[in-house]
């Protein structure tokens, strides 16, 4: 028996040692790696967005990927179930951040900051049902711009809209409309339609589904799930089909029911002022006042908005409807939730839906509509014969030290064809080609990969010659030096 | 009694409702927010590092912040206890990434990639004892450059060293030495000194402490904790005090004990070849072959290296010893651990200790040795009198649309002094000042904040005038257009 035990033990040890470990070779559900092509697209998009943020004077902050769970509790309504929790870390209960807005509010309250114009680009985590083909992941980037501070009505709000238009224009992703509405108007409208106070927020969530569902479905949900009377629902239905410009605001200010509701009048006056500022910012033609816009999140207190593409995007031979690309609004009561004296810091901001943009660009890349270079190498140092590694290394050193983006093969004796193929595959424009006879004469060949033209250049002039060629290529490509 | 109960219940409910929620207003242990100043320093450092990575043709990738726990298991030896685990997510057991190397290996194996030169900058997580004043956090940035692929010996390894020197030079953080050693040489040395095979790795971990502890302590640990004989320890002690250049390699190749040990000879030959390549790359004067360098991680198989500052850094009136800024080495067997057929992809790489660099710069900032601008605004649009918000908005629009980084007050009637103070505090170089009398004449004032000189500029020429002034300021600051 003793022996059997030992044998069994031995067999067990052997199994553990000998078989290769069986790993689940995958990433966690709803997450993905970004390969170099995807990162190039991503970084290109973020660069454009950051340029707009900086043009408006935004500063950059970052917060930890996890927060104390308490910080997130009670901020997201029903969606709290989607929060990722960590295991107890020696008495600390932590959760992965769900968005960048609550961490901002915690940051402002914790550091007693009253004014801040900041952007924050980072990953957030939601244990949602992933729909990865449509760019919906459990780990995804958010890209937020917010203005915190006690200011005059609608001035920072209007700048947020201006920022959104500049980003949409810069991304060149298609025609869009910037829908705006106001939480006070929605509240006033619900009140005027006979919805009880405590059902404003649930009703608002239901109205939010109008961008995806027809009115009939929304109406049914209101009546059956939210307990709204059919009469109230029908009254809401009449309002939420309205959209327009300042003339609609004026019309609603005279509306029999709304004009008697304080909240509605406040909301309408806010929208009117915002539209005036939008005209001054030259973006009025992009704005649509739309009473069906509700936004899901609980914490909004004032203006809300959403940038929506008005046409499907062409990807290869197919068309894809993308919808909302950016959204945000005013949230004046969130920071106070973190302050022991409930001191408020009013905030307004916008979140750019960069994952949707990435997803469109990735689809275009896959369809061959666009191409990307994943490296920025200008010069490849190649050798036509064997035993030139040392000479290649010396030349690479000279080029690197002159700041030239340079690469070579890591093999001692790479094949000429392989080296040139590498240049073509990677879009490298120039190659220095070393050959025995040229080196004896103190020259090297410089080859233009596209035109295949080769020129002999004296070794001692090589750096200068390449710098001039690179500058010329950049002019051709960008139209500027 | 019933009444008392109800009253107690009522009191309880009241407490819950009325008192503001008591939040722990802090970040999780060992983590921190980055404020705009810190982010500006951070982004400046990363920009310089990324420029070097791109100069060498590295592509960028990203991976999820968490991995399946299995992926991380068995890769970090004793340090595995520092891994952050998430709660079970519906059957998935996830952990936060501990470094960027294991996710890279998983990425290569999963996607069957044989060659890749990539950089990856992201946060990693270690539940270590934080020493935040010395820049050691539980959440911190890693900044890695790695070359994967089957190439000729020491060619990519030497480029990693070249990359490190370019980064160290670019960061201008102080004089440094790049220590190198070889795991095969260490193995051979242990063998030659009489250390049993199964004690190579633990002995190696102990040698790794030589940068912080004197030899006597290390010797004691070897004997008492790792079970090495005093004789073997003393033999090791003689070797690990050696450092030098190629002459030391030649000396050791003739060493009676080492020359008979296959691993040691392999390691020494590798070091010799690496030193030759370093000479070709023009960095030989930065390199020190040092037998005491061991590196903690288990997975290294070949050359290992570490960039160490040779002098303390002056911060205010004090001096701070910083030590190691970058480290890395060759790990040829890690990718195979993820492949069911154990197919290997040899890798070599380096990790830049950016947190140490951030920490030095933050200390310099706090001591007033350096200053940073947290925004890039060039022009502030101010008004000298009341009721100019609309005019300011129009001018801001023109400037934003011309790509000029512009800001204004979000108040309707800000005070002149407050506006100018904002410019001075934020380093904004130019202000457009609106006044009643000027506007009537179709001009505005442009003020240089530093010199306080004001010029009248026709309203219709404003954009052109400002563009010219900004270009001039940039020339003055950078010496280039």
C-alpha cells in the first residue's frame, strides 16, 4: 500500500512536470489586445482629440484604475451591477472605475478644487454583455473633457458644444447633428404631463430609449413597467416628437401646460441662452433642440447633449449606422456627494465615444478603405553582400545619433530581397544599400523604395543627404516642411 | 414598547437620510491621482522616451489591464503573492497585470507572432508595501521596449542597450553607467563555485541584493537561508566583486574554474560579442561588465543589464540617491510557456523605470528647481469693461477656428485684474483686450503679458497678427520655427 501511494505520488509529480501547462490562450471576456495597426489608428484619433482639448486650455489629469468601492456606490443607479469588484485587499474593498466622471468628482472634492478644466483619457470597466463586433467591450477607452466651477449660465456649456463640433470636424467621420435638451425641461414636461415626482427618473430612462426603439414600445414600457398612466404617456408622446431651433423654444414657452411649470420654463430659458451662444460660436447650424433626448445617467441636472451621425458610414461595399459619437451634459450635484458639508462644484462636460470611432476605422482598415503605417522608420540600412553587419551598425549609429528613424536587419547576413521586401511591406521610403565596391570608393547607394531609383552618396555626406531627402519626402506628403 | 421600536426605527431612517454620506475621501492604498503638473511632467518624459522607441522602429501595442489568472501563475516566483485578484466574474478568475512582459509573451503565443519590435506603456499592479515618497506605488507605469524573434546573437540585445543610452541622454537626468552581465555566466559561476543546480535561482536572487546590501549580509543569507556552503559563498564572493571591460572577459575566459564550465564560457563569449557591438554603436564608454549584477526575475536566460545613475541628484539643497533607472535582459523561454507545443520565440527587452524619473522631477518641481506649464494657451481674450461676453465669444471663435489655443473667462463680467492674473499664473503669453473706445474704432489691444506692452491691432487683422506673434514667441523659446 505504501508503495502504491508513492507510485501514485510519483506519477502525479511527473504529470505536473512533463505536460506543457494548459493555458486558456485568450484575453478575459469582453476585452481585447490592440495590435500595432489598431494602436496606430487609436493614437491618431486621440492625437486629434487632444489637440482640440489643448486648443481650449484643458489640463490633463489621471486617477487610479480602481477606487474604494464606496466612492462608486450609489452613482450609477441600476447599472451598479456592472461594476467589477476586486477581492478584499487586506481590508480594502476596491472596484474598477466605471467611468471618468465619478473619479473626477471624487478628485475635486478630495483636493478641495473649485475650478478645473481638464481632460482625461483612460480605460473604464463595465461587466456588460459585450458586443465586440459593434465596438462594445467590457474594457474600453473613455475620453472626457469637463469644466468645473461656478460660472455664468451656459457659458462653459456652450464651449463644450464648440469642443464637440471641433472634434467631429477634425475626425472627418461624417455628417452629424448635435442634439440638445435640458433635464429641467424634461422634469417640467413630466410634471406637466401628470407624472408623479418619484417617477421622473425612471420615465427619463425610458424616454432615453427613443433613439433605438419606436414610440409605441417606449409607451408600453412607460405604462407597464414604470406605472405611468396611458394619458400621461400620450401627453409625453406629443412633446418628445418635437425638435427644432429657437422658434420651437419660443413656441414651448407659450405652451399652455409648460409655461405654468417652473422647471420647464427654466429649462427652456436655458436652451434659449445656449442657442444664442451657439450662434456666436458659429455652430448653430449643427445644433438641434430635441425633446426626445434624455441621456441615461442619473446625475445630469441641466443641459444634456449628444452628437449623432446623420448618415450611415460607408465601409467597403456596405453601410453601417453608427449613431451617437459623443455625449454629455451638466451635473451640478455630483461633487457635493463627496463633500462632508455637501459643498457643490458645478460641472459640465462631454465624453467622446472613441471606441465607436476606433471601431469604424478598424472596419474601414479591414475593408481596405484606409491603410496605416505602424512604424515611422525613414531609412533602412541594408547590405547587398555578406559580412557587412559591422558597417551597418556604424551607419545606423550615425543616423540614430542624427535623430533619423532608422532600422536594420538583426541577422548577420540577411538576403537582399528580404531586406527590400521589409521596406516595401512597412512603407519605409529610403534604404541605404552597402556594397563592397561602393565602400571601397567611399560611397554608399541610397535607394528610393517607391521609385527604385538609386544614387551614390559619399559616405561622409550620408547623414546630410538623408536629412535632405527626408525633409523633401515630408514636404511632398504633408505640403509643409 | 412598540412605540419605542418605531421611534428608534424612525431615528435610524432619519440618520441615514439626513447626514451626508460618509465617504473615505482617498484613493486606494499605494495609489495616487496625477494632477495637471504631474501629468505634464509625465507626458514630457514619455514623449522623449517614445521618440527614441520610434527612432528604432518600435510599434505600439496594448493589452487589457487584467489577464486570466492562469496566465500570470508561475511566472513571478515568490512575488506572485503581490498580484491583485478580482472577484470571480461569472466563472472567470482574473488578476491585474503585474508587468508588461508576461502579457507580451501571452500576446505573441496567442497570435502566433514570431517577430515583433514593440513598445508598451501602461500601468501595472503590485500589492507591495508602498514607499510613496520614494516613488514606489502599488499602481505604477511601466514603459517597455522588446524585440522578439530568432536572430543572430547579441544583435538585438546590443540595440536595446543603445536604446537605453539614447533615452538616458534624452532625459538628461544625470551621469549613468550601464551594467551588464549574463545569466549563463552566473549559472556557470555558481556551478564552478560548487552550488547545486537547484539552488542557482535562489542564489541568484540573493546576489541581486548586492546593490543595496554589503557582501557580508549577502553571504550570511546565502549560507543561512539558501543553504550554500561557506566555501562556495566565499568563492562566489571573489567573483562578484569583479567588474570591468573586455579585458575582464579575457581574464575570466582563462580563469581555471570558469574556463572548464560550459555555461560560464558561453556567457563570457556572449558578453565579449556584446561589448564589440557596443563599441560599434559608440556606447562602450557607458558599459560596465559587472559580475554582481543578477536581476531578480526568474525568466531571464541570457544577457541582463541595468542603467544606474552614478551620482546623487541635486534636489533643492539636498541630494538624493536614485540608483537604477532602467533594466532588462533576454528571456528566450517565456513565450514557449504559453504554447501548447512549447514553441519558443526568443525575446530581449528593457523596461524604463519611469516612476523613478517622475519622482525625481516631482521633487525638483516641489523644490522650485523646475517649473511647468499645465496648459498650452497662447491667447487669452479679455475685456476691460462690462458686457463684452458676446464680442469675446466671437473673437474666441475666430481664433479657435484658426487653430490658435485660446481661452476666456466663463463669467459675463470678469474683472480686468483677475483676467490678467490668470494669464500670469498660467504662463499665457498674449492677451487680446477689448475696450469700448477701441471697438468703436474697429481695433483691439494685443498685450504681451511679460513685457506689458500693448499694441492696437485692426479687428480684421487680428488672427494674422496673433499667428505671427505666436510664431515669433516659439522661435524665441525653441530657437526654431
